[in-house]
């Protein structure tokens, strides 16, 4: 089974999970996390129907987005301040924003490019020291700071759940969705309408994420690794 077959399999399974959760499959974006493959791997997934890809390194984002500009490109990795101009230049959506200083630099970079950069706030719902993200109780303050920046568009929240416990993962995703609902009420109507994305769920726990209300599931190994055949 190759990349194209695995992508089609995962898309079909995502559609089935949406149906089981009483949701439309159009509500959930399958983000093909192509960080472990070359451009050719991303092109294979694109040929199978993938239209949105995730990268966690600026150099790879730049290289692959330049080679496949007809796709959407999301940045999902740790943000280095000095690489923000490169990320903003090539990312349609940034998932991993959790520091005000980075938000301000993104706003400056977007202004120079004449664009409005869409972002998600990364929230450390589980509280694990090994994971980055703003604490849930601090998310409102960060949201208010980001919402005030004219060249950023705040689209929602992102989290990563602990591995190995699907029940706890679903709890984390449910808490993220509940937090997003709370935060949305604090935004002006126009901003609240745009605050509609939940990036949660990876190859091991995306089914729990869809059941909880995720709108973006980030699948890498399930598509690009032979171990998932």
C-alpha cells in the first residue's frame, strides 16, 4: 500500500467517524503532515486528493510550499522568532502560536507582505511539562492581545493530547472545545464568527478528536508511513 492508497483510506475513515459523530465530513479537514517525506511524497498525497499539508520546520515549509503552491500549507511546529518572516511568507495557517512576542512579530511580518495571517492559539490542556502552549487559564489574555493585532486573524485553538490513553485524549479535546466556546463569547461578533477552528487529533487519537468536535485532524504517519498499512 502506497501513500495514495493510505491517504484515501484515512479520508474514508475520517468520513465514517464524522458520520458516527453526527457531523458532516465537510466539517473536518484532514491535514496531511508531510514532515517525514520529500516533495514527491507530498505530491503523491496531493494526487490522491490531499489539499492541505502540515510542516514543522520553516525550511521544509518553504521548499514544499514552493514546489506545490496549489495546496494549502500549515505550520504546526515550534516557532523560532528569527524564522517568523519565512513562516508567515508561506503558511496559510499557523497552529502553534502561544507567545505574545511571536504574535507581534507575525503581525509585523504580515504587514510587510500585505497579508492577514491566520493563526491558532496552542493550548496546553493536559498541563504536561513536555508540551508547549498557553495554560487554559491564560488563554483569554493571549486571545485579547492577538485579536488586537490588525494583521492577524484568530481562527481558533490547537492542542496535543498525551499519547497512550485515548480516553484521556478525548477528555483533553473536549476541554479544548469547551474553552473555545467560552473564548468565542468574549469576541466581537465578526471575530467570533471567524473563531471556528479546532486543531486536535493525530494518527493515534483522531477518532476521539472528531467525536469531541475537532475541525482539523493532523495525520502524518497514518498517511506517509508503511507501519500503518
